[in-house]
């Protein structure tokens, strides 16, 4: 049996194990997302404004966690820190069963916001340890497919609990999500991973406040570009549903249909869309395509407000959701390529955590931007959002090229397999 075959078999087993972790995690998350709003209002007795405020605060607090935990992961290991965070999440979601008012809800939601947002970049780092540099983007695409399947399965389970409608059935939603985190942590313990690059771990203490990733201005600029692209998340979850129900002639039930279309396309095509994005140059192309697709989707959604027939508005909205989904898939593939390819191996997880700040910021402010900035301003709001996506697409290449040529990435990386493959020619030395 050849060494190559053995290596591939090990990679496949590690990748399959990681996908199973993702499926369990996503199923629990889908269970929570589909049932949490009714749990907090019907069972806990909170008002909708209290729920919204608590989750917004959780989103803001989530910005604080990724970098410190990323530094811990660089010093110890991503798996160990991720297992710890999953167990913290399990304790947090189980604690929702004991919440009896707004103050206790805020405390639990805030702590969960930190733990959940901190866990995501660590999961990303484990992908590279599981399958290696050459396969990480393909595995990331499969990861995204698995997450969509898990979200759907979890939502169906939540629908069953909601249909039963008892207090016990609603408590099962929170307990089920907590159990999913315990199972994920357990599976992580048995996952076969490649040994971490010990030379990449910094010798400085964890308590150091230098924060090189945040001080790396070009990497931070790339993070900002990605954060603007990530507005598609709030666009799908907040902007499109509110626009359809308040500014178009479409039936409200079309919102659910469009979300199903989005999920099905992502499941079927995400792996294919991610092909060719292994290097930074491919990531640049994917991000630019994402900006164009998202801008065109904004134009479709704006046009839906002027359609008078049911058929016309349905066709325009379907075109908009298809474009939005392609923008989402291209952005996801580009994000993985740029976040890894532009991160020095010495502080890999801290840099990935810094890149993830864009997602945390979007969670905190994206819904507000969609409601106040876009929905309330109608066509003008959609035009401004489309312009933001197009300008961001134009900024991707110059920002990324500058980040790829900065000294700490080009001059100081080891020459072994740990060095990133940028696919961008470096300028000759004088």
C-alpha cells in the first residue's frame, strides 16, 4: 500500500470526522435559531424588544472574545481551546432553562456571545490541521454544505417541539442545543489531526498586549473589506424578509420559499463554487464576483418594490435570491482563501480570529444597518448598499496584494510546507 494512499486515507478520515462535528454543531444551532424567539417570549416572558436588546449586546460582546482565545489556541492548541469553548456553550444553553427574567437572560446571552464568536475561527483553524493546506478550501466548502444540512435538520426538530407547544417541549430545544455542544466536544477529542507547527507558536506570554494581528494594518484592511461583504448575512436574514413583507405585493409566505431556495442552492453548488480558490489570487476573484452578484441582487430587490403583478414580483425576487446566494458562496470561498493565505503561520489562529471580527461586527450592527439604512430609505437605500458592494469588490485586489507583499508574510515565513501559497508574484529586491 503506497504512502500516498495512506496519507489520503488519513486525510479523508480526519475530514469526515470534522464534518461530523460540524453536522452535530449545526443541528443544535438550527434547533436553537428556529425555536429561541418563541422560547424567550412565551416561556421566559420577555418582550420582543428585550430579546432584541439582549442578543444585540451578546453580539457586541462577541467582538471581544476571538482574539484572546485565538492567542490561547496559538500557545496551546486550537482543539483544546475549542473543546473548552464548546463545553462553555453547553453550560450556557443549559442555563437558559433557569432564566427567569431580563437580567439573567442578559448575563447568559452575553457570556454565550463571547464563547460562540470565539469558537468559530478555531473551527476554521482545525480544518487546516485536519486536511492540510492543499485541501482546506475544498473542505471549507463541504463544511458549509454540512452546516446548511444541519441547520435544516435542527429547524425541523424545533418545528416539532413548537407544534407540541408545551413548556417541556420548549425546554427540550435549549437542552438539545446544549447536548449538541457536549457531543461536538467529545468528537473533537477523538479527531485525528496533523501535528501543529511548533515553530509557529509565539514565545511571548499570553498576557502580552502587543496584539500583532490588530497592528498589522493591511491584514486589518483585508478584514474590513471582508466585513463589508458579510453584510449579505443581515441582508438575507433581516433585509429581504422585511422588504418583502412591507414594501412589495408578494405574499408573506414567499419569504420561506426564498430561504429554502437559498439553502438548496448553497448545498448543491458551494463545493463547485469554491474550486480554484486555494490560492490568494483565486480568493480575490471570488470576492470580486461576490461583490458584483450582491450588487445585482440589491437591484432586483429594489425593483421588486415596483412590480405590480404577483408573477412579476415573484420572478424578480427569485432572481434576487439566486444572485444573493451566489454572492454568499463566492464570499465564503474568498474569505477562507484570504484569511489563511494572508496570515503568518507563527500566529495563525490569532490572525484568523482577527479576520473573524468582521463577522462579529456584522452580527452586532448588520440588522440595524438593514432596517435603518436600507429598508427605511427604499430605493435609495438599496442603491447605496449596491454601491458599497461594488466599491468593496474594487478594493479587494489592491488591499489583498498589499497585504500579501508585507514583510512579515513574504520575508519571515519559513520555507517549508507551512508557508502560504499566495499565487501573487513578489517584487524583486533592490
